[in-house]
C-alpha cells in the first residue's frame, strides 16, 4: 500500500513531462500533445484507471527515419459511465434481495433474474453492497441477511446494560444502559440499531463464553433451536443455549462445559 501511494505521488504530470523531454528531446512537443490528448480523453469518458501499464510511446529503433510517436489510446473500460451501470445493477440486486428476503434466492437464481453472465459477478456485487453498508449477512447462514436503507456509520456506539448470568441465577437489569461502547459496524452482521452489549458472569457457558466477556446480542423475539441467547426469564437476565424440543423451550448450559 505504501508503494502504491508513493507511485501516485511520484508520477505527476510534471514528472512524466520531464521524463519525455529527457528521453526524446527532438520530438518532445509532439509527444507531449499525445499525452495531453490521452488525459483529455480520459476526462471526457470518465476513465479513472490510467496508469503506467496502459499507455506508452512507440519508438522505431530499427528505422531511424520514423520518429517516436505516442501509442494509440487503449484500455479505457473504466470509462463511459461504467460506475453508473454498476450502481444500477446493484440497486436492482438490492431490490431483489429485499423482495425475496423471507424466501431468499440462490446466487444462480439472482443471476437469472438479473440476466447476469456469471454467478461470480453477482457475488462481487453482493460484496460491494456489504462494503457500502446496504447489506448485512450472517457468515454462518448466507440466507440470513438484513437490508439497510440507511447504512451504518463506520463506528457505532452500542448500549451496554450490565451483567448477564451464565448460571442458575440471573441478574436483574433495569433497562438503563450503563455505558456506550464504540465498535466498527463492519463487525456486525445485522443493523447496529438492533445490537446491544452485556457482560457475561459465571462459567457455565465455557469454553465458548467466559466470565467477563462482552457479549454482542441482537434484539429479536425469536431464536433457532441451538442458538446461544441472551434472555430474560423470571425478570432475570441469562445467557443460555436455547433448545426447542417436544414443544418445549429449554434453557441449558453449554454441553461442553465440564
């Protein structure tokens, strides 16, 4: 990364102009006009990917009667509103994800809906939507995702509500946060407004959760059997494994706890 920014600072217009003058003093002005035309063309078409591997000067070493000339312009694919086209595709993809959120489509089905040439292109757009903050995905379940109309800021502050017991007796929390803890929103796989923090107390959830760990939880009214949950039972706040079996809800310690 350091080398990249160093290259950007080094290869200025003045630097390139002086380099051309040094190597081709006899046809400097003609070559300089070619360089200016290239930059003007990029500005018109919106190309922002011109670098020292996709432009050059043709030097006819074997024929001394021909003077060096600026190479024809090529590799301008990042121009001609390519970003606008990408943005439109991502907007359509976001609408599809929102429409089918209850019954999510597969990557292949999304590809067919958008008439995209390759599943990898769909995956790329999904990654871009995540980076922009419009999409949050559960890394353990690709069909579990959230759509955000207003992306979270890079750093968000979560309410911390005190202790939650990993054991037989819970803590009574009054619902008032005791602290506001900053966290990078990219670490959350759901909207930051649905997140809160508690501090674990007790050892019954070891080795997954240790006493003193800060637990990030999501506010919701349902859970899947096998989930680790933060819940209120008889006014006491607990951290437990949730199991639904034979039409009964069971809260239990970690099965690997010894």
